[in-house]
């Protein structure tokens, strides 16, 4: 992608590409649908490492895609954004 996307944008992209609703992804990752929604909307910008792992596994992401998603999360941390 031409610009570094925010974490929520990347997550939504991968979720939609996998064909999952927020509820389906939440079930697969062992999270709540509210948590997925908050992450995608940018309300929660800095997911815990375990949350990142669960999302990547639930989405079946490749190593490259996992790295992109993790980089977007780290970018939020580096920018000093609130969780």
C-alpha cells in the first residue's frame, strides 16, 4: 500500500479479505465483537501482543501480513497514541 495504514484500517482490510464479519472474527479470535469494532474504529489503537497473535491466527495471515499488522500497531505506540 502506498501509505502506512493505521492499525484499524489494516485489521478491517484483512477481516474483509477473509470474508468475516466482526462477530465471526471475534469468535475465531476469542475476543468480543466490541473489541474488534473498537480496534477497527481506532478507539483502541494499541492491542496487546496476545491480541495481535490471536487476530493474526484467526485471520490466517501470512508472515508478511502479520508483520504489516504488527508494524501498524507499533506505529501507534511510537506515535504516543492512547490505547
